[in-house]
C-alpha cells in the first residue's frame, strides 16, 4: 500500500506542476491562457479591424453554417492579415447590444445566426481566439457599449431576451434605453446600464483567452445647440446632485463616460492584467472635445493609467484634407500623448483608398490616384514615434478598390 500511495502522490504532484506552468489558471475552469508563440511586446502594433458586416462574407460563402465552416473562413481572414504583415486582429463581438459569443447578458447577434437571439450552434469568439493564437496573432474583442440599434426604434424587432427590450417593457426601467435621432441607445447616465456593460466585458475577459478589449467612437450621439440641454439623458442630469453642485451638462456627460471606462479598466485588471484595454475615438480633437458630442475626456484618460492602455484615434483623412490633413492631426495627437503612460496607435482608413473620397478636389485625387497614400501615412506615423497602427478594415484590405495602395502598404509592414 505504501508504494501505491507514493505513486499516487507523484502523479498528483505532476498534474499540479503542469497546471501551475500555465500563465493563467481560472479555478472555475472558464479560461486558461495557453503559452503560444506570439508577437513580442516591443514589436510594432499592426492591427486590422474585422467589423460586424464582415461576417456576412462567411454566411454568403457557406450554405451550411457550422463551426468547421466558420473556422475555415476565419483561417482565411487570418492568412490574409499575416500576408499583409499584421500581428493583431480586432474582431467585432458586440456591435448592437448583442453578442457573437455565448453570453448570459446579451442575445446572440443576427450577424452570425441570421436572427437576433438565435443560437448559431457554435461559439464564434471561441473559434476566433483559438485560430488567432494558432496563427501567432493577438486578438482583441471589440464592443460598442451604448449602441442598441441603427436607424430603427422598434423594440419589437429586438429578441425577447434582449435586455433593452426587457427594460423598455418594465415600468421603472424604461429610461435605461433611449430613442434618439431614429436609433436606440443604452442610457449612459444609468447605473444599471454601466453594470450591464461592465458585466459583459467581465464575461469576455473571464471566459475567453482574448489579448484585449477594444471600444471605438460610439459614445454619446451628437446634439445641437437647441437640444443639448433637453435631449437624451438631460432628464437625469436635471435631477442629479451634480447639477445642484454646479456641474454643467457637458461635464456631467463626460463623467458618465469616464465612470464606465474606469470601471471597465478596473474589472479587466482584476481578472487578467495581461489583457489590454484600448479605445479608438474620433480623430478630430475639436469634435472629440466638443460640448455637443462624444463627451470623451481625452486629456484625463491620457494623464492616467486608470482609464486605457492605448488610444487609437481614427485619422481617416488624406494629407490634402483642407482642414484636417493627416499630418496635422497626427501631430496634434503625438503632442497630446507626450509623457503619457498611454500608448498611441493611429487608425488608418483603408476604405477610402481607391475611391474619390475627400472634402476637396485635391484630397479626392489623393485617395483615388495616389497608390502610396497608406504607405506614407504609416511612414509619417513612425516619424512621429507612434506605437503602431490599426487599419479599417478587413474588407477593404482585401478588396479591389484599394489593391494598389495595399500593395504599397505591404512594403512597409513586412
């Protein structure tokens, strides 16, 4: 019996050592961060966005929707990215208060199953994370925190398990979701809304081996001088202690966004400090710091390590833009980030290349005819010592219109 006990002890010890050798061990068994050959921390960040509408390519390609077909499709997405020199992919997993992963808070997205609330029969995020890491690429889960619908205010079109619909049908929770300018939004001023969004982030960080959580510029919608004090969450503001203490409505709204962003960052750090949290705001600082839209307190975020790990402004203009030239805006962001603990990446609009886009004839010509436009933007960003780039988006990187510009871009990403 003594020999058997000794063998059993050795076996248990070996299993324990094996488990402890992994980077992360979640006791609940939800997530185990596996050691894989990944990009090094010192390597330039090169990401591409994979937006919600890119999932339609998978649906169009395969008559049968299945885990194996989705993995095959996503492998090709990663292959294209690797060929371009990318090392990060940012995948849309919550575009409209829905989920492209198995969530206990949000309904399944129609963009993967064809109908909101319908289970596709597999977990897209689980497949995407595994495939990305198998290909040596880091992956970030991209969410839109407040947006519920676009160009529709019909709650009945939402699935019955959608929290937005449930709140609308409740007597005391109706204002958790607001209708504005033909769309529906979660109310940033409501504590229950913040808890829902933070819990949604927590379940991703706990259950999936993602390398980051990413948000873009969908914060507050845009208001006018006429309605800024009466629309949207103005009712909450006028009833708030902050107003009684003399806080303006613009400061109040920035405070709502700040609170959410800080809570998300704190939650991620508690779960896994290796998971980064970044935001890609609008690129024009004059618009971003306006008292009529977004309500992003960018200077506060950049002065602290309590909000985000990186900022990735969407500088989607050419050098020839009459007022917001790429170089001018990049200069502003580089100066703003001097001495900041927050990394600066530049968001580049591949979707404009090869098209007659722009606010002046010279900018339109630049985007349409200058095959070096994307390449020059990367080179300029490096000149300003930025930490990397993100390219919008996958569909345009592999599309025909931007082909010449993307071929030139590859020469500086390899």
